[in-house]
């Protein structure tokens, strides 16, 4: 191992100090509002408290925009009672389908509102023009959506400073709900993309959502009703219980900052708790798709797993964007600590995707928020692995311990990213990582270094090393959550 320079030693030491301070700050905050179990939960199991796990749900995992948006459009068009939508941002003229007769969001909602109540709750935008979207831009969106139609669009400005409302949900008739990471917008990038991720003259977009029916829909619906009552002042009718629809047990978990809504003064931090429980229990494979990775609580568990692997064939696979909108240096810094913890173990693999085949290769923006552990635990939702999503933004995730659904979803994702049929990515995950993931990603990284065109969309995440700015990740977290 090369000798570290004094700068590297100081950088790492300061990073560790700031990380300890950040974790201590988070623990004090959670202790103050009675949420200590979220920061130091037991290994494994469900998050404690309400809403509890609900049995008898049906779950369809929707991978990438073409599949997800079509399912959403069909469900909204079939609404018979109401449509309730939350989001970080929406684009009224966003095309949910891209066929000969595209389904445009505004037209779809206006048509639905002619027969049933349609309520849309979006973040009010940044109060100062240092983040996007700005408040004046979101007000224009509200006016475009509502206008002279019956669509009700309300802007939620109860954000913590420098933070936002980030959950993305749709509830139709209290019988079907969509929960995931995908926004109905083209702000900062067109979310519509296919699983082939063809080169389209702009960055591609990878995202994941889930369509659910069954008892867990009630929890998504009640969360909307809580926020709507606090912001719009309208108390919605009690949410009807949803009958059994399948055989999947689901838990709806949230991040709601303390002091945000009068109905939930202590907040809710069970996305953090769910991740910590699952990661601490991991034995064989942790697979994470995320936009960011600089939560000190999450990184501490991942480093411990790499430094002291629970089994000889333990693997950690990360799929992250090559150039995230913000926090890129922070993620690289924290990845540097993972590289150090792994040493020469070869257990860590950090990758990204490019859309190839056109005049140039375009990055595929990894916006999905998916975690799968040992094919025994899975989460899909809106939460990134940073302080924003785990402590300060409103977020919603689904969690299941269903082995069949977790494995099926992992295989579908791996088949897409490795450009192989599901049958070729099945089998022992560690073997697939060594036989397919690593050779493909490493070969493509070498081609890029030589200035050659890529032949595969998967490649190693650039800029990751033992010396990758180890102070930046913890410092970003401390500053933003202070």
C-alpha cells in the first residue's frame, strides 16, 4: 500500500472527526424528540411504531420511466373516487407516454378532475434562487395545472431551511398507490427513458417505482391526508381500509422532520431505522442503487461490513451516478473510506451507467433509490442515502422482507444493467459479481482511459480512490443538518 502524504492523513483524520460530530448531533436531535431507536436499532426486523407491516399486498416493481409512467397514466385514467399526488416537482406538459398519441400530465389530470377530485401537493420551491426549483417557478406550475380546471394544486412551504419535500406518491381511490423515486417532470433531466437506455442526445435516466394494492395503500393515503390537512386546511374523509390483494407483507416508512406538521410533532425517522436494521443484518450481498451516498450512519455500517466481512464471499455493489447534481465530491469522499475499509479484499464494487451508441456516450442519471440485502430485504422509495433524505426532507419508502420479490427485483435490475437475460445473472450473487459485474465494468473503464468508445453501458464509477477527499462527505452533512 502506498505511503500516505501528510495531507491525506490530515484529511482522513478531520473527516473522521467531523463524521463523529455529525452522528453525535443526529443522536442528540433524535433523543430530544424521542426517536433514539431510529439511530441505534437492533439488527434485522421491521421498523418499530406506526404504520406497522401490513400483510396481503400486491406489488409491481416498475423499472424506468416508460414502464412506470404508463402504469401511472392508466391508473389515473381509471380513477373513480379521487386522485392524490405528491411530488418534489411536476411539469404540467410532461408526456407520460411517448407513442403516436402521447399522454400529457396536465390533460390527464384535467380530464380526471372533471369527474373526481384531483389534489396535487408539491414542494413550494426554494425561497431563495440558490436551489431549483424556485418558488416563482412553482407558482407558475400551480397556475398551469389548476387554471380554470377543477384540479386542486397546493404548494407546501413547510420545509426546513435548505431542504425540501421530496416524497413521490400517487393514490387512486384509496385502492392503488405508487411509491418511488421518479418525479413527473423534466426539470434537471427528462425522466422518461426505457430499460435499454439508448443514446438520445441527452443524459439518460434510470429510476424505480412500485405500484401497490392492498392494506398498505391505506398508510400512503393517510400520509397524504395528513399533509393536505396541514397545508390546504381541508380534512379529507377517513381513508377506507383496503382489502387483501396479494401475498406480500409491506411496511410504509417515512422521513418527516420534527416540527414540520402539527399532527406529527416528533417527526418520523424510520427510513433511517429500516436501512440500519437491514445493513447490520447483511451476511452475503448488499446491493444499493442511489443518487447519493454520504450518510455517516450508513457509511459506518458499510465500512464495518467491509473491514470485518460476515462471510468469506460478502460483496457490496453500488450503482451511483457519474455526475450527481450535487454532492458528487461528498459521495466520492465517503467512497474513499469504503475503499480503505475494503483494503485488498475485493468486496466493494462501485459502478455507473452510460447510454452508448450515438455520436457520444451520455451518462445515465442514477436516480433510483433501491436497497436489496441478501435477497431477503428490499426497499424502494424516494430517500437518498444522505442527511437530506434521512433527517430533513419529507420522504416515503416501501420495505418488504419477501425473498421472492427481493430476488426477482434484483435479477431484473442486474439483467438490465449487465445487458444479459435473467437466466444468465441468476445463481450465486458473488459468482455473478466476479464473473460479469467486475470484468465488464473494469474493461469499460480501461477503454475510457484509452479514449476508446464504450461497448457496454456498465463501467466503474470514476474518481473513486483511497485519497478521494475524505473530509468532504462528513463536512457536507454537518453543515446542511446544523
